[in-house]
C-alpha cells in the first residue's frame, strides 16, 4: 500500500509540474501583454491565442513563436483577455496538425488585463498610410484626448526587442500645421533614415510604443485567407492553397457544408494571414493544387503535398481549352450529360505525371485567377463567353517557406536554399458559425457531377462577401486593433 509520505511526495511533484507549465503574464501596457511559460519537451513551435472564452476556445487572433516569452500587442487599453497556449509536437511531419492541448488544462490558460489609458495621454499610434510601406521610413499618425492640445511632443523610436537600447527622440512643435491632419486632435509625422526590413518600437510622448516595420526591398506583402481542411483548427500555409478575401468567399460559398468533403461549415476556422514574398523574374510561379483529393493515397492531410494544377482548379481560372488538350487527359462523357474529372499531367525530366509540379513552383508562391461566375463553365473553352476576374488563389510550397519569424532570403530548413515567402506571426480567425450568425447564405448548390454548366452562384457570393467584410472586422475590433499587412 502506498505510504502517506510517498503520496504526499507525488502530490508535490504534480503541483510542481503544473506550476512549471503555467502560462503567466507580465509587463502589461495599454496595448500589449508579455506572456511567458516553461519550455515543453519535443516542441518546435508554440502559439498563444486570444480566445473569446475558455468554454468555447474560439480564437480571435494568435501569435506564433519558437521560444518564450511572447509579446502580444495591438490590444485595447483597460480590458481583460483570455490567453491560451498551444504547443506543437516536433515529432509530427508538419505544423498543419500535431498541436497539443486541444482542450487546454487550466495551467495553460490565463486571464490578464491591459492598463487603462491615463487622461491627457496619446490614445493610439498607427501607420498613417497602411497600404504604403517604405524601405527607410515609417509614417505615423496619433490621436490625443479631445480636451488635450499639446504644444510640444516627443517622437521616440528604437529597434524592437533590444532591452538596453535607448530610444532615439525627435521633438516636434505640433502647432506647426504640417504635423496636423484635417481631423481634430490627430497628428502626423514621418520618421525617416531607418534601416530597411527592420522592426521599430515607435512611441509618442508618454504613450506606449507600438511595433512597426520598414519594407524589405523586393518583398511584396499580401493578406491571404484560408479555410482549414480536414481539421477544425488553424492549419497554416505550408503546402496549402489560399486566396484573397473575394476568392476565399467564393470557395466557401461553393463548398458551404453540403458535401462536408473538406470541413463542416459551422465549425471551420477561416484564418487571415499576412505573407511577404518575392517573385521569380517578377512573375508568380504556376499554381499548384495542394492537399487535393485528386492526389489520392499519396496525400496525407497532416503532411500535405502539392500536385500539378487539377482539372477543376483550371476551370475556375478559365484555362483555355488548348492548354487542357496539352496537359490533361481527355474527359469521359456519359449519356446523362455529365463527364469525368480527369487528371492533368505536368512534365519534368521527360516524364508526365499529376505528381509533378513546375520547377519554379517548388519554391515560389503560385497564383491563378478566380472568375465569376464561380466554377460555372465545366467544360474547357477556347474563349469563355462571360466572366470577370473576382480575385486570385495562391499556393505556398513548403520548400519556399521561411523559418519562424525570419525575413525572406533566410535559409529554408527543408531544401537549404534561400526562402521566398514569410508568414507574419499573427493570424486572425473567424469561424463559420460566426458568419452564419452574421447572415451568411449557406444555401448549398451541387457542382458535381460536372455538366456543361454548373450553378451560377454570383449573387450568393456577393451577398456572402458583404457578410464576411462586416463580421470579421467587427469581431476583431472588440478585442484588438487592425494591423496592416507588412507593418
């Protein structure tokens, strides 16, 4: 029988282990909270998520990191946040799946608060031109309390994460009209002479500093949206396809939850990524179909592969009939006016196979247009009678990905060559259930088996785009401030 002393020692060990695994908060400001935890064995990546509650664990936004601690910023002053830590098992083949603590124990959850804004203090700082990034300058604007009109203000800035570096400062006479915007108590300034591709902590007066970044030469930043497949969790980008907002809305509308082939709509997380990438000779690589059912038994959702762009994806992009004739096996037509979904074969080293992809697609982001009406033409045409470009889909090869938090050009850990695309560490999330509450039209139209024409869902896509544009920003604004892509 176990002795009382032995039992007591075991209980102490359990308590010690639980406390060592705890997620803790420190250094709260009005806009950020630093979180820390102990290293977890056999872990290659962590993320800390803001969740709406520990009962639902629905993510608002998350930030990834390879090591603690993590500074979670872009928060709102004077409010409480529920944080949850997840760790990724390093023995699994990719970060698509293998995240531990799906039902996190209480030691991996923590609730913390940001400080409230003091009166007569800067209320916010943001990039003045969110869609214009510079190599050597950051343009900011800031607001003050409406009752407070400063005469002088100190602009301060330094490199991110360098604790012993002093802020560099510039004193402005804000009465000068060049610093004043047309909006009452809203001011503007350009900090120039900065290093390219560098993160800076930028502050105004007594206000807390925000992290902003200068542009890296040759790198373009784009917002991408992705609906997770085969799992009700954020599944990231490596060897995955994604799209801009409009094309992702079209994909979601066409899929909804009728077939449940990829997901159940009310449970699916739809994640917004910010990706910096370079092109090869100023052109996107040919698009590849990743994690596709057409890949058959060679594809595993936990470690997806990308293959030669498939028949359906080519139809969605209005590929010309002549290209189909060159690359794809002829479709089989049946008496009921339906037809097959034949494979398309890419050639490498004299061999044609659906498992081959173009050489440039192995490391560079691929792109294909998405047309409205979405997937309406289901037989290849030499010229498509109608159709307007709605948006674009993108493919992200694992062999082009940058290490966590690293800039484009860093060595890729899988192929050893310079990486060509880098995912921002912050990811914003909205769920299908939240879109449904916001008015999403979940009518499901059948696109398969394929006929000459599919259903025309243009009106439904436009309706759902409006819902998406309202629901996703409103959810985020209740918890955080919007961050422009590349900032």
